[in-house]
């Protein structure tokens, strides 16, 4: 039998037997301690892992915001739950007390709102940290709602309160009478200070979110103007004089207009900013209106993509981007120029005027065939014919996109002589009167029938008060500005191209798109007939009227697909009796 022996190490052999026994005894507790620590680490890791799984991958479980549990939800779901549960509370009015008087604040008007996203972000911070994970298992976390304050709205609300309970601060300014500077000296006031009031009001808002009711007492204090009287006087004697020292030149692409001080002075004011610096401000939109056509001459309106119709074929006409004056930037540009005694020529700020319908959009709108067309006729050469031709020219080539509502007044605007409209008779309160743009109801009637037979949705049409024999009874529409308007909606998934044409005795409106329906029209006979009366009138504004019976009529629009009726729509019209007017 082989015998194996272990040779003691030199260190062991160097020690006496008793020492070796003591070392062996001492090493056993150390090994036990190491094993215990290792076991604790393993148990802790396993426990943490289990707790992390329980806590979830979104908002840690057990997390709540003023009693609303958002634990275990994704970030988006947590935000939606807070909006749903706390939104109504956040909209409740707040009560505050100022100088013994209770004042009601509407949170939205005062710029106070629950920032649900920031609140959820706070809940997610440290979401997988040791404390957060085990809090989810042993009791959860309560997150304080995050509140957003819109400083502009908040200050405006306090300003309204100060008008009622205190003395408003009057800020100083330099304005102009003609081109002469005039000072508005500042005056101090008393009331609520925004910084001091923000804390108590925010606390009251949080209390409402928690379902509690508290009415904080807000303290008033002296309020100082942003700039003192000496600064206002200095500006009036210096920078304001420089501002009126000469014109400002506005230049774009080599084109130039000169704006005299008398033109921009009404829109210029020197006033303090939040830091108390008194600087010039120019009302850009107001100045743009003052400059009117001079400024518009420098603009280049965008041109929408459209289609030319020739011999029954469509040809795409590409869109063209334009340029428009940036009226707000115009104010800043002129304000900077007036501070300079020399070099007052500046570049006119422009923005890109994008076409409403771009080339690629038009190409993909499904405009490929004529879906309806209607023609009405009229006598030649009357002033109203000029108006019919003018509006037909304005709307020719217009594209109505899918889902869009066409408004004749919204697109054409008020009829004016600058665009070629003239005075012609129209019906107003049961009488014919002359008005610029009179007679374009014939165009509205023609387009209404194109809408009718195109199977498009009628939104607003108003029949004439009297029946006019050149129109189809019950299928016609008047129009005036601003009301009654003529509106229809493109309820199809395709674009609709408006194609107009006219002669000396007729006007035609055709629609091009993708055909969805065959449309038939069916009418009842005239019923509820009313006779007319005869009158004799005098005066330079008297317009004779032939007289016509009044009646009622019903018209049905029948929608068909593949020869089968899918639905029908009824239009009921009542015409008043038109009096016979003889002028003497």
C-alpha cells in the first residue's frame, strides 16, 4: 500500500506545534464570516432583483401623486392618468384674500397649470435606485405635483387684481405727437408683487390638487416703476430726438421704399423692458397697415399648383413660392434703425410665402376627370356681367383639397373696385339696390349646381327671397358680404379643381376630380302659390321690379353608384311674392 505524505511548509515547520494549532482555530471564524457576507450579498442581490421585477419597468410600483396611483404605468399612461384624474381639480377656481377681500382666480387665466409630464419625470428619476425599488415593495413613494406658472399671464392677473385693490403702477414712456416727443412720467403704486405672491398662490393651487381648501392671505407692498422719471426725460431729450431725425429706408432685392418719421412715429414708443432699460418699440403690424400698397408692392404672393384645361385635357401647372413681409420682425428692424443718426437703411424682413397647394400635392390629388358642369345664362352687357366675369377669373383654377370647406366670401373677400368689381343691382331687404359686386349671385348659383351634380356636401346656401326665372327653381343661391356666404365641403378623398368659363351671355363652372356618384335631380311642382301686389314709388334710387308670384318647391338630389340609388337629399325652398314696382 502506497503511503502519501504531505511535507509541512517551511513557515509551518518554523513554528512550534502549539502555534500551528492556534492558527487553525482562528481561521475557522474568518472563513465563516466571509461565507456569511457572501451569502448576504447573494440574498440582497436576489432580493433587489425580485423587487426590481415587482417595481416594474415604467413608473415604480407604489408611486402615487396626491393619492393618484401611477405605479407600474408607462410614462405616457401615467401622464394621461394624471391629466384625467387631476385635470378637473387643476381647473377649480382658487380663493385668495387681499386686504380682507376674497378674490377668485381662474388657474388657466392666471397661468397656473399642473405639469403632468414633469411630475411623471420626477417619479421616474432614480426609478431603479435601491431606495426607489424597495420603496415599491415596502410602502411606495409620494410624488409632489409639479406646477407650471406662465409668468406673463400671472403678472397680468395680478395687474387686474391691483386695479381693484391697490394703485396701479404707471410705467413711464416717450410717445409722439406728430413727430414731437412727449413724456409720460412714471408713477409708483401699491399692490401685489408677482415674486412675493407666487409662493402662497402656488401653495393654494397644490392644496386644491390634494383636495384641500385653503385661502392664503396675500400682502400688498409698494410697487416701483421699472424706470424713473429722470431716465424718461433723458430718452425724450436724446434717443427720441434721434429717432425723428430722418427717414428709414427699407430695402429688399434692390427695391426700396422710404418711410418718413411722420409715417412711423404713431407706431413708435420708448418704454422700459423688464430690466428697466428704456428702448424703442415699433408696432410692426400697425406700420405695415400704414404703408399699405407701398409695402405690398415688395411682396411676391405664392402661386398654387393648378391645372390648365385645354380641349378636355389637364396639364399640371407647378406651384411657385413667394415672399411676404414679416410684420412682427418689421417692428424690430425699424426700432433698431431709428436709434442711428446715420445709416438708417435696413433690409426689409421677409418670410417665405408657401403655396397652399404644392406641385407634388396637386399631382397626387386624383384630379383626372370632369365630375360636373353647369351653365347659367344672362342678358349681355349689363354692369353685373362685369362682376360675374371678375369673380369667375378670381376662382378659375382654384383647388379644394380633400376635407376642405370652400367659402366664397372667405376666398374672394369683400368685393371692391380695386379688383375690378363695379356697382350693379342686388336684392337687399326685398328691394333692388346698387352695390359694388352686385350680380355675382349668378356665379354662386352656377357653382351651387356644380356642387349639386358633383355629389359634394352643401354646407351653406341661401336661396333668393324672390324667384328669378333664369335660375332653376329650388337649386340656386344668393351671396353677399359678409353674409349670406356660400360654402360647400369637399367630402371626397380627392381634390376638386374649379374650372370657370364665360361668354357675354353665360357663365359655366366645371369641377374636375375623381367621379364617385351619378347625380339625378327631381323636383316637385310649385305649390302654396302667393300672388304679388303692385306699387308705385319715386326717387332717384327707385329701381323698377316686374312682379312675380311666390311659391314653395322641393328638390331631391339622388345619389347613384353603378346605376343603383344609395341615398337622396331633400332641399325645400320658399319664395316670397315679388312686388311689381313702378317708378315715376
